[in-house]
């Protein structure tokens, strides 16, 4: 007996106030239908990750209907009710074409049942469902159970759990492709498309040899399921096909054969795809914290022809301290509404996704008729502000697949000021290296920005025009001599000299600089600062089959000191030819059939021992392992977990990728990375852990290989405790490892340092004193202190200076030294306010006196550091006019570092409230008063 999962979708079941996620599949056997519902872990990939909870047979009393809400919210889910004799369920299914198709398939099943009854056919018996009665914890229609109570069921079919592997992850849009080239999309009138899981038809193994025979259905990936000829009148009722790369990859069956088929289909996609052109609108606008008070149509609907895709980026949608500190703003909704109302009037659009980080926001729209061809939508954000985390600078990104082409859109806001080119370059490199997208696809690549077919990078890149004579620049602008002016453009210069934006293109700039204007006008900045005009706002692109048609600014908008910029691209998108796909698929299957035998896979490794010398805190080291398939058959490899260990490697190590597939003769490079952060530094400082590990590289159906990792870690004050640092009068690199271990063990166990009674500890760690003393003497008047990040290279020099005592002065800029101080406090194993007093601090925020009482309970070295830092910050506030500091900013930054919730804290419901309470606590000591 064979079961065919006609369609599956991930949704939630409403049970009182709780919402439980379910994988919901429509299953057919011998012209009988039932709805299977599985509970599952968040990332379900194997049978043990799911459990069958409920089966609802599609019987004569089965009803499935969509519940129409009185009010419809943009992007809202679809409410569906399923009722039968003993079932009354309410489900929330994700908005989009997948839910539409699931409902269509379910209604077809009901219609088939009515047809059988009308023609006098057999009533459904559902004998094939009885075997599932032994499964623990799910419901089966009680009348069905009574009717066949005397039947002896077969053992439960674990293959039913394969459905979980068909829908794993939390992608926002995993739409599908229908037969034919033109079709109607299944979207709501509001135009929002979000959270639509994939269709996953598959063949389930025979339920029971003694059961009545069921019709065998070929797998969805088998070509005989596909119709060879498609006509327009067949489109509306067309079955969903797994023909696009998105659908192939979104079916992560982790068998070797499945992975090989997927890999080969991707490699050979040129054989079954063709190019179709689409128009993409890309726009960027730094709105300077303003609300949308003017019509955006002169920017977003500038062209006569409507685009197929909109990629719209904003910077500085909110400049308030509240947004900077807590990443919360009401202006997000304001700008979203303004954009939605200003899209081209000659087309209807669906919002696929939007993402915001502090003042940066990126929105992605497509025309409604294209929405069903958008899949694999993922997003990420990277903050490059102070400590590499604050989101006032950095980038947000949305990646997606359109038909068979992958696109990545990046919106970034890089470091400001003319002299900060190195900082801008570092921001760009940080965004590229840290932007990663969660995949539920083949584990062959680390999906980063650069691993897409097309990339559009837009935003306020903040590169300036570097020329000493402002008036000369304005004369060139007035003469529209932009070619000469571009010779002084920092971005063009640094692309050539500094290795940023390598491979990216930018259209010819034939518009005047977009920054800086007097707000409400087209006049250059007349403020006291009199900023030099610059092309801060840029749009760059990378990829084949991508051509820029227009590149312009829009002077009509005047609410900001920037002007918006837009570009129109013609994108050659790869679209699947179904007949050619079928032939390609068949050829791959035939080749695999010939190859499958008893041959054992084998590989060769470029090295089996890797040594990482002088590993330092927050300084990445990378080496490369090359794996080559030397056997006669394809192989699947994976680094596997050792016995009684939580991961395949120690937490300071990673291998990318950690698993994959190699065909015969192929090789792959694995990046082996060692990176010590605040979570792993203490155990390495103490000698509890070492840079030593053994990796087990496992081949499916083959043998295991062992890779040895070794090296040495240089102890650092970063990651050391305050108590230990106060008892080290020499730099930590000069302290014997046994003494470091002894000090840290005592600090960790909260043991009094009585054994060192003959030694007077330092009042505060010398490292903190050096950083604070330098800033007090040199940075009291420094603008944007604690708000602008330093340079990574300078931080490494500062760290080495603190750890070795060489040189005897701190190198680097004030911003880098400021960041080093914050990182040192952040890396403390026990924060300045110990974990056991965290709750007391939050409860004492009603008055300064109560807060003082809590501080009086601190261990002596913690109390000294707290009072020392508060005194320093109060001194900085005396120069607030120059350094742009204020109490809320400092209280928020130091509250997050000095009052950290205990690591075992489980409640996440009051995170914002606790952050604000910590801010109030620190503010008491900055003002020395209540309020």
C-alpha cells in the first residue's frame, strides 16, 4: 500500500490562548483522503523530531472552510476551520499561495467523495488508518475507532513522519511554481505575502502487506507526474510541481541519493532553464528622523512602466535615543504605510518582507502575479556600531529566490564623517563576513551575501567628496562637471585601493550630490558646520544578467537633508522549462542507478593535523582543509558528535561547511576557524580548556577520518574576573598559568582571598585604570564618545598592550580605546554588579538611597570599579556640549554591561522593562539623585 502526501503546510492550531505549531498534510490512499497533523520540534529533520497528534478522515461529514475576519490586517494569517463528527478545530495557516493551494486540494478531496457517493461508488472505509491507532497521543475519529474496534492494526508507520523533513525552518515565504508560464497568483487583496510553506508531495512506504492495495503514486520529483503540454485553460487547476531550484532545495531529505539528485539538478540548471527579463526598482533614502510628510510617488512611481520588484531602503527613520537604545519606534509603521500607498498605480503589489534595525529599514515588494514564484525568503541584520553590536550603523538584508535565480538586497548605513574612511571600509567588511542566512537546504555552502546570483547594495554609504575647497566643489556641481568631481569621490578611490565592493558596479552618476541640503529646500547646507556636498547615497550591484537602465536622484523630496536615489534594473531571471527539467531529472536518475552498487566511498584529506599558534581574544584564525572524493561513487560527509559531547567540536571552533556531498572526482575546501570570545575566554585563561580537539569526519556508508586540532591560547585580561585582575600587578602574560588558575578558581567559587593577606590588591584592575585614565586625559571633549566604534586593528593593538605591558602607552584612537573599555566590561565572567544582586538592583530603582544600599553590598573590588566608573562618567557629562553625551545614553550603555541578567535566567517577557530599570539604576549615580 502506498500513501501520497498531496500537499503539506505548516500552521498553528488554536487551543484556548495557546498556539501550537503543526505540520498539516493531506494524504491520499486508494481514493480515500485524510488530514494528518504532526507536532514537531522547531527544526524537524528526522522522524524523532515529530509526533503524530491527530488524523481527521475526509468523510461525508468532513467540512473545511476559511473563516473571513471582520477586519483584515496586512500580512495576517488565514483562519481555517475543520469540522467533522467528532472534530472541531481552528487553524492559522500562513498567508499566501501555499495555503490557497492546500485549501483547493482539500476541497477537491471533498468533491471526489461527493462524486463517489453520487455514482453509487463504495463509501470510504479508512481501513488504512487503523494502524495509526497505536500511536501515542493523537486523536482518530471516534466513530471510526468504534466501527473497526475488533480490527488488529499493524505496527505504526514511521514513514509518516517524513512529512516533518519536508517543512523545516521558519522561512517567511516558500512559495511554489505552477505548471505553465503564466498564471494567477493566490494572494490577498492587501498584497502581503508572508510565511507560506512549501508543497511536499512524496511516496510513503507500504503501510501493511496485509492491507488492501492502494494506488501507487510517483514521487513529486519523478517526471511522470508532470503534464507535458500546458495550455492557458489548464493553469488555474494546475498541480504544483517541484521544478524550481527553490522547491528542490526546500525538500531536505537527508538521504545520499536525494542530496545527489538535488546537487546535480543545481549544477545542470542551464539545461532546463531560460532567461526572462524583469524590472527591479531599487531605492535608498536617508530621511533624517523625519516622518513621511510628503508624497513619495515622485520617487517610487517616477517611471511610466511599473517595476516587477521593489527594493526600498531607508536610513535614520528615527533618531531618538529611545530607538537607539531599545530599537523600538512608531515610525516604522508610518514609513511602511507611506511606501505602500506610493507604489506604482498601474500594478498591484504584494509585500514579501521587511526588516528594521534601529533607523535602517528595508522593504521588499513584488507584483502580485509574481508572488508565488518567490521562495526561500530569509533576512539578517548586522550592527557595526559600538562593540560591533549597536545597530545605529551596519546593514540589514533580505535574500530570496525568484523562479530559479537567487537575489540578495543589502541596505547599509556606514560610519559617518569625511575622515572615517577606514571605519566605513571595516563596516563593509564586517557586514560581508557576519551576514549569514539560515538555510534548510543542502549544507554545501555557507550562505553569505556574495553567494547569490544577483546582489543589489544600497544605502547611505557615507563616502564623501575629498577636496579642500568647498567653493570649488560647488562650482563643479553648478557646471554639472560630475566626471571631474568623481575624481575626488572616496568610494571610487577606495574600491580601487582598499578592496571594498570588489566586483560591484555602479552606474554613471549624472546627478548632483545628494547630501547635504537645508531641510525643505534644494540649497546646500548653510549651518555652522557647512557640510561639503557628497554622494553619500549610492546603489551598487553585482551579478550576471543584471543591467542598470536608470540611475538618478529625486530633488522633489525635501523633508530631509538627503535626497532619495533610485535605480532601475533589467534582471534576466532563470525560469524553468518543465519538459527540459524532466529530461534532465531522468538522466540524473539513470546515471545514479548505474552508479549505485556496493562500492565503498573514500576521500583524501589535505591534512589531518592543524596547529593554531598564539590564539588571542577576539582574533579569528582560519585554516583550510581540502576534502577530495577519491572513490568511484559519490559520498556524503559530515563532522559527527563524539560520545557524551554536545557538539562535533568545542565552542571556540567551527568548520564551514560541516557536512556536504561530493561526486566522484570533486573536492571541497572546509574553513576551520578558531575564535575565542567572552564565553570561552575564562576556561582557556584558567587552563580548564586548551586549544585541543579531535574532529570525526564521517562518510555515509564509508569509514571515519580523524582530524586533530591543537594550538596555544595567550591569556588575556579580557575574560578574566575583577578579583583576579586586582591581584595581578604585572601584565597577565607575565603571570604564571598556575597562579592565574588559582586566582580564577577562588573568584569563581567566591572564596575570600585570605591566602594573599600579605599582598595588597589593587583598588581597581590596572587595565581598567589605564583605559579610563587615558580617556579622562584625552577624550573628555571627543564628540560621539561611546557612540562611535573604533577600528578592529586598533583594538587588537590595545588588547596586546594591556596583556603584555608593551608599549607603555595605549595606542589607537579615543573611539577604539572607548570600545576596548566596553568590551573588557562585557567580557567579565561576573559583571560589576554580581549576578546575585541583579534582582536587588532592579527593585531599588525607585530611589537613589535604595540603589546606594545595594552598591554597599558589592564585593570590595566590584564596589571600587563601580564607583570609579561612575565618577569618570560624571566628569564626562560636564563636557556634554562638546562630547554629545547625556545621562540616558550612558545609563543605557553601562546599565547593559554592569547589570547583566544571570545566565540561568529563563524569563524573557520583561527584557525591555529590565533594561529600562537598569538604565534608571545607573542614572541615579550619574546624577546623584532620584529620577
